[in-house]
């Protein structure tokens, strides 16, 4: 009986000891889980606080840092750290927009800080003289595809057409793989304000400079009317939104040649004078009827930048 009692006591002690161990393990497991949950909660709080701090930092930067309104301002303020590409600028109404900034000189347009506004393919009708793109406030390919390529072959119209004021204009053309440009002073509140009303506005670039945009260009010797909305005889003969037109007679009413952008050749968009027959050319050089360097129909990529 004593032996049995001893065994019973031993079993009881063992059972109690085992329960004690299991209880401690349970408590330890519970404590470990509580600690893990606490750590996870702390991690979540840290992440949330980090996000809030990042947001606060951006808000503080927006309030305290200078918002650039043009590529020229960026160029002037960060002269040693500017490369051509897409930048964020303010549009003046508490909104920002992404624009392509040409930060290095282009032959004929010295210095940096030029804002790309339009890119025109002379082979396409997108930006012909009568296109509504000249008279509306609608963008074209205003996305990474159209915007980011600089002087590439992608047609493009940025909201800077009506949102950006400037003092200078840069006109560039790429023909035969060669890029050439010219610039001139002409302060305006926007290109839209200069062009959309269709009213002729004279520039003083000069015949020689316009012709230099395309190697081997040709132009009739007379008329030489240049500027914005050059449309001597509405709907007939040639006209350009920006450029110069020529004629073989001592007036401009029957102009048959041009160097420029936004070109068009009459109501049919097809020239049939002086024995010539030309297809659409919306950017480049078209010349016939006794021009100074022979009959031409040179379709180029054209670019308009402002600063």
C-alpha cells in the first residue's frame, strides 16, 4: 500500500510539474505573440508616421520652395545642374505641368531655357494652316510619348501653347538629318494669343535667315512677307502660320512659295501653277514659279520653342 501511495504521490507531483511546464510554455507563447503583435503595431505606426512626414515635407516644400514658371527660370536658377528633358513647372493657377525644356544651345537659338511648344511633321496634315490646332486650346500627344523625345519626329502640341508667356521664339527645322534653327524677340502672353485670331503679325527675321533653316531651300524673290498668320490671299495660293512667303510678282496676292510651319497651298491643298503639281507640305519649303534655287517641295520636321 505504501508503494502504491508513493507511486500515486509521484504521479501527482509529475502531473502537477507537467502542467506547470505546459502552463509556462502557454504563457511564454502568449507573451511572445503579444510581443510580436506589439512590434507589428509599432512597425505599422512607424510606416504611417513616415508616410505622413513625407506628405508633410512635400506640403512644406510646396509652401516654402520657389515654384518655377518656365524652363528659363529653371535654367537661370540651376545653371550648373540642368540637362535637356522634362521638368515640372507651374502654370500660374496653383497647378503644375510637365514640359520639355531645351537647356543647351541649338544652332541659331543660343543659350538654354527654351520650352518646347509644338512639333510638326511636314508630311502630315495635323498642323496645316486650316487645322483647328492653331485656334483651339486642345493638346496633341501631350504625354510621355510625344513630350519626352526633344527634337524627334513625333508630332506634339503642349498646353504651353496657350499657357506660357515669352519674350523670344525659336523656330527649328530638321531636314536630311540636319537640325537648324533661328530665334527672334517677340514678347507675347502666349502663342495662342498671337495666332488663334488669324490676324497677320509681322516679324523681322529676314529672308536669308528663314532660308537658312533648310539647306538648299528655294524662294521666289519678291513679296517676302514674314511673320505669324502669313495669309496674303485667304484660301488661295500659299500661306503659313509662322514663316515667310514669296512671289515672282511685285505683290503678295499670288504667292507660290514659302519657308515655314503650318503651311498650306490653297483650298485644295495642292499646288498646280507654273507647270508644277505639289502635295501637302505643312512644314518645310515649297517653291515654284521662278524661285531663286529651283522648284522645291522639301518636307521637314518643324519645332516651335519659346523663352
